């Protein structure tokens, strides 16, 4: 019988940096991620997300989160996919980090997005997980650039981006909460500006690359096998 990771190669992907581990969200992770979201991600008067999902009624947020994570797998194709990671520090679930991309084989561009439960913020975790996932994107996937963004009234996220090496890439007006528009800073990261953290290790890379059409499962140069 095939394992779940053999059926769905993203499930075999793990990025490790010291005691920081990023693994693709599975159904087993969802209850913990829902619990973290319900515990609070930001102050009530703030909204760091373009989609204001944290404003969902607490009675509806769990099922809506399940729908979101399920849609990632259901809509995953080589042409358009999201890698959504559960983030753990010393074995403890703290939040989620994602990369979304379209036509990656041509554009070599992806967008990063993340969240941390409020009780784990301001401890350097956000910077570590962003550096880890960007190192994976550049070294593992062969990205040419990574993008991100944050509202101008979200200095914590913008500070993380600066530490990682993102550069400003224009400001747009974006809908936030219902009837509200807010200035949104676009950000761009390249291998030349990337400020690396500690080295990462990647498990399950060759099957993932084959799954998304970047190269065959067995033609990765030996020195790059992880």
C-alpha cells in the first residue's frame, strides 16, 4: 500500500532549521491551528490580513479554516499551487507559513504569507520561519524572486520583511475590512538581497519537484539531494 506522502508528495516535505520545523499542513494539524487562531493572532482593533478571516464568528471559524486548508489540496496543480506549512518550535505548534505561486516553472516567482499566534510573537520566530521558507524557495525550488506585502499600519510584519531582505516594491490601495481601504506595501526579495539565517535541511524535495513538474524525481544532482 502506498503511503500518504507517496500519494501526495507535498506531505513528505519538511524544512528544518535548528528546533524550527515546517511541515505541510495535514488534517491532524488543523485542530491545533484552529486552537491557535481562536487564542488570538492580533489585537481586536487591528487587521493585518487582506482577507479578514480572523473576524469570523468563533462558532464558524473552525469550519471555515477546515474549508481553507482543504481547498489548498483540492486546487493544487503544477500550474497553480500553495505550500502551506505548519510551524513548530521545539515540537510546539506556533503558526503557519505559506508560499503561493502560479506558473512557477516559467515565472520562478512565489508569494509568502504567514501568521503566528499572538503569544508567540516578538520572539524572533516570524523572522526565522520566513528565512527558512525563502531559503527553501531559492535553494530547493529554484525561485528567482519572492514577493510579499503588508499594510503600512503593520510595522511588525514590515520589520520582519526588512530583516529578511525584502525591498519596497510599490504601495497599492487595498480593501481590508468591509468598506475600508488601506495602503498596502508590496515587497520584493531576490537571492542577492536575501539575508540568510541558520542553514536549513530539506526532506522530501525530489518527489515534490517531480509532482509540480520542475524535474524528474531521480534526476536531481547528487550534491543537491536532500
